[in-house]
C-alpha cells in the first residue's frame, strides 16, 4: 500500500478478470499512421506481465487522441504492437462494451490479454464527473459486472475525472498498477521532503493550465519558476513588452489575450520568483535570429529562448536542490528552434539536483540526447506530474484512495 492506495501486492489475481486502465496514447506519423515512439506502451509492460504471471485475465482500456484530431484512431495497431513487446498475442475487440467486447471478455483465459477499442469512442468518457456519477455510465454498467478488480496504471490521465479513470472505483475493488505506484512514490519524495531551492521550468502552449499551476506551486514554496514557450511570451506581454504582430497574433489566435491580465496579477504577487527571458530567438524565414528584449517589437515570430537566457537559466539550475521541467521552451519540432529545450535538458542532466521531467517534448529531448539515465525521474505524465507537484488534487488518485 502507498499513501492509502492498494497495490498489486494486496490481492490474489489468479483466475480473476482485471480491468486495467492504461495510457497508450502515442504520437503517430501524420502520413503513415505508424507509431513514432512507444514509450508509454513500454511503461505498462511490468504491470501487464505481472498480472499475466499471476494468471489474471487482463482486459486493457486506453485512449488514442481526441475526437476531431488526426491522431484519434482505433487501437488495433496498439494491440499488435503491445503483443510484440510482450512476446505473446494481445487480443483486440473492435468495440468497447458491446456484444463483441463482452463475449471476448467472458472467453478470456487465465494469463491472456485483451485490449478494448479507444475509450474516447464513447462520447461520455471525457465528461468531467464525480466517480459516483460515472459509475452509472453505460461503460461501467456494461463492463464492471464482468470484472473482479480494477487496476489503474494510467498516471498520465490521473488528473482527469473520466469514466474509465474513476467510474469503476465505487463498484469494484481497485488498486494502483506498478507504473502508477512508481510515479506516486517518486513524486511524493519531491513534495514531502524536497531539497531546496526548488525550481520549476515551464514551457509549452498550455498557458491557461500553467497559470493555475504557477500560483499553486509558488503558494506551496517553489522558489523559482523559469518560463519559456508561449507561456513566457504571455508574461512578457504582461510586463508591457511589445512583442510584434506575428507573436501577438498567435497569442490572440490561441485565445490567450485575456490571460495577459492574469499574468500581471501573478507578477504583482510573485515578481521575485518568476524568471523571464532576457533575449529571444525569432523565425526569419526559417533562419534563427537572436535579439535582446530591447530590440522588440519585431515583424517575426518569437520561437525560442536566446543563448543569454539559456545561460541565465542554467546558472539557476546548477544551484538548485530540486528541479522540475515540463513543456518545450521553443518550437522544438524544428531543429533550429530546439536549442533552448535541449540545452536546458543537458543542464539538468549534469546538475546535482533531484530532477524530474515530464511531458512529450521534454522527455523526447532527453531521449534524443541520451541523458534519460541522468534524470532522477522521467514521468509519463506532463500535466499530471505538474498537478501532482503543485499539490493539485488528482481525481483518479483520490478515487483510488477512497477504496
């Protein structure tokens, strides 16, 4: 048991049918639809293999993309790839809780694995509702009677109160899988007894979420928050820097203009703890041009931090006790504008701090630079890891505690 949550050690799984929520959401090639990497799939192998070894009947649920996105697909390829990784067949049901899925669950043998179709094919899955409400959903009503236990191993979705993450907790015995357990243990070490000073490095384009996290994190004693990406541009605008029409138009297009006033309020309260760029990189027809803030505004879009800012951030990282990094600091997918993200990852890798990174681009950068082994904890959750470290209540984790 960990923090009041039962684990795989607390049950006998032999002959039991187990519903397991995984996070198999994987980047796909936009042309071929092939997997660009399989990190999240591999992260669930220890839990699935242990359940197989204990002769459980393992029924996996997962999502891929969101409705309306190009990456929103069925999970047949996921089942095939998961089977290759496990070295055995992973059966696949091309529906979620219809006759095919229910029949396949009933016919599953001990030690066998079945993957159901994308849970987000079910329209009510993504509604944010309490566990008791979700427990009355069609998903839970159809699947729960066929199962003996629910295993939640999807830390990357632990901040979401969705049907597949919290709906089974009122009606089935529930435990955390090995990945969920590992994430909670590692991140709890940071929150309960952190080495000071604590430094958060936040980038990416999820500005609204990040605003909430910044306030919670600083209220909980984080010493410095270093900003990059679109988030940094919003805060620079809040400090009355004229960024230039291309950058402001991008902020306007993302509907972040109203967040500039929120950033001003945060700066008024935490001006000493918020660290902003001192120079930036522009995209001039694909060419990287670096300028100090004094040369703004420009008719080119801001797409990365400049070298002086990277050095400033590196110095802060070197003197930190705990450092957390989430979200690219520039246009990471373009090599010319991946500089800040990669250099900060390198700085974290050589620092003596307790280090945690999360989020797709951040983790991808660490892998591409071959420095993953130099990071204390590489989280499978971006938003989930930020929420946990900032002290935000995690819906799926709280639901497991209610057992």
